[in-house]
C-alpha cells in the first residue's frame, strides 16, 4: 500500500514538473513589447449601469474580462500597476507583474457602486498617471478600460496629449465599453495619439481569441514573429514603413544593396501613387551602449538609407533625415530579439 501511494506521489510530482516546464517553454517563446503597463479602470457611475447591448452591469463585465486577460498575460518581468478612477485609487503596483497578485486584486473590484453623483473625471485621472509613471523606464502601455463618458475635470484628450509628450515611449491602448457616440469619440482621440491598439470591450468579453489578439498587439510578441514579420518591411500605419533589425546588424549602418532593392521598389511605388510627396527617414537604435553614440548611429542609419534612395533616382531634395537614437523603441529592449526589432529605420511618406 505504501509503495502504491509512493508511486502515485512520484507520478504526480513528475506530471507537475512536466506541466511547469511546458508553461515555461510556452512563455519562453514570447518577448515583451513593453517594459511597463498600467491598467486604468473606470469605476465612475456610468460603469455601474447596464451595457445597452449586453444587458449586464459594465463594471461586472469588465471584472470578468480582466480576470480572463490576467490568465493570459505572460510573466515577462513587466513593471505593472492597476489604477482605478473615479475615485482615484492605486489597486496594485507599481511592481513586477505577478499573475497571482493581480488576480487577487481584480477579484476585489466591486460589482455594485454609486451611480448618481459619481462623476467621471477621465482627464484628471490620466494626468494623475504621472505619479505612477515617474518611476518607469522604457516603453509603457496605458490600457484604458472605460466607456469614455466624461462629465467633470480636465479635458481627457489634452491631458493625454501632455502625458504623451512628456513620456515619448507611451501608448494609450484602449478597451472601449462605450455605448454612446461621444464616449467612443473621446476614447478614439486618446488612442490616436500614437500607433496604439483600440479594442471593443464587448467583443473581448465574448471572445477569448479577441483577448489573445489584444494582448499580443499590446504586451508581447511570439519570437517566431520577430523573424517573419517584425524584422522585415512592414507598413505599420498608412504611409509609414518600418524596416527592422533584419536589415541592420548590431552597431552597423551598412546598407546591403540586394536586400534593400525590394524596399526601394516599395517606396518608389508609393511615391508614384502620391505625386509631390516627400520622405522623412527616421533612424533608430536599440539601447545597447552610450546614448550619445546611439544618437549618432541612428543619424548614420537614416543618412545611409537616404543615400541609397538617392542612388535609385529619388531626389535628395525630397528627403529629410532625423535620428532618434534609443529614445523611441518599438518594443522592449530586454531581449536580443527585441533589440533587433529596434535597430530600424521608419520611412514616412508625407504628402
């Protein structure tokens, strides 16, 4: 009997180890897009009213959604926090992200709250993020979970714009619970301050794939995607082409003509469709090395691309170069794959 029990214990232990190793292996395939994230959750009166489509209290829907999100956020060393409004309260953080501790705090979110007199000061609360973000370094996602209703305090767009200007590596990624045109417009204006992600809260509440998609766009990427997508030519926004680390080696501004010919063809084709347009060529680096050196390297990368395009017939007078050094990473610099993505040039076609 003792032998059988012991065998079962050993089998259970081995299975636990195998499962743990599988989880670690799965998460090892992911790299962080950001260094920090803050979930900013609206707890004002309108969030304790029923959603027009779902016929359930919005705050309850949000709580369920956040618990599902939390199950799927990989523990990649993010500095993280949960901030509530209105009223303003830091629920957890800033601290290294832990799925367990986040779950404990999300479970505490109330299912019922004051509706009348509990006004929304979204702008004022965005401004208050400065108290949390002062200790951050690197790239940050502010995940705004709100219906966008605003009836007191500062203008949310203007305060978001001020924060965006102060912290150049910030994105306002939005999960919208808006059930009014005004709320939707407010949230979209904030989101449009950068190349950030906008998601429908209603869709994320009913589709786990939508949650996975949002998280993969905001917080992490698969390592396989770095080689197949992020390190190659991509149009990341209308008329903004990024050429990633597959084309720039470490500490290099060299242009491989064979590799860049296809890129030159894409840019020339786009210019042909936009007569009179000009190019702004922006050089970037990873964070390895001194910031002054990286600034110079980013400028050399931009100039190298300009010279290559000029050799292919694009007038030098229609091209402007600028270097940003390490100040505007696309993803976190904490992994080799992430640093490769950040060694890049962004090409903007300006009409």
